[in-house]
C-alpha cells in the first residue's frame, strides 16, 4: 500500500516502524533535495537525496522523495514523502 505525506522540515514521520527525520528540505536551481535521518531499531543513517530518488527502508518498504517546496532564499521547506510497503491493497 502507498501512503503520501507532505511534511515540514523538522518533522519526524514514521513509516513501517522507521522514523524519518527531515533535517533539511530545500530547492536550489530548480532541484529539490532533502537531508533525512533514517532511524529504526536496527539502524541509524543520514541520507541526502534528490526529488525522485527511491530509498530502501530498514525492515522493508521504500520511500520516494516527492516534490520539495521552499520559498526563494528560505532555509526551511516542505517535502512530499511517498511510502510503499510493497503490499498490494486488495
């Protein structure tokens, strides 16, 4: 099943038992990028990813980086995160 959430920089949503902290969300020269802190019981890692990238989450599932929005000159933005747990909704 897919779940999409729009989150602010500083948010820490959970996906399938994995907490994803949005450390930074910004757009520069039309390219959206985020810095994430991915934390589970087994692992903690920092990831820098661009819009459209797909990350494998510990314990299963993927997280796709959606559009990043930030006002020009702003140091804080928002990002759409799309979680797919790999299960078909039936």
